[in-house]
């Protein structure tokens, strides 16, 4: 028996953005939900998987005057991000976090779903 669609239980806001040559992500609809005005200092937590970004007084970078996020070159290289990559943004306003999912992380997250959708083993 088929079940109905899942019901949302989260206030997380999602969006996609293309990473430009300066490391900017520009989905203002997502970024504005975090209430980070221009100049807000941000910290990138070191971790495997998605980049986790949060406001922090001693943050190593800040929201641009236009309200964009600029991911530093070292973080882009560490996470395998390149100019033109589409990244999934997931903002959790209640927690004050932004997760940035690089394409390779998305590949890992969805590999089983694509295998199941194609009817089984992808070999």
C-alpha cells in the first residue's frame, strides 16, 4: 500500500547556488533567513562532509556588503569546490547554522537513492 507524501517537520530553508570564481554563494533567500547582516563575522567549523558555517565574533570571514557569503580559497580546496560548482545550501534559522553541500557530498548522500531508483545494483 502506498503512503502519502512526507510531512515537513523542520524550518530548514534550502537553496542552490553557483560558486563563483571568488568563492561567493549568492542565494539571498536562504542567507537572509539566518539574519546575518553585512559584516557579520562567520566561522567555518572543520569537518568532513558539508561545510558548517555559523556566526562567531572571532570568525575568520564575514558576510559581504551585498549580503553574500564568500567561502575562502583554503576551505574551497579542502572540500573540493571549484568555480561553477552548484552547491546545496541548507539554513537552519533556529540553530543559526548554514550547511553548504559540495557536489561530491551530494553524490555520496544520493548514491543509494539512485541505485534504488534504477532497480538495484548499479554495477
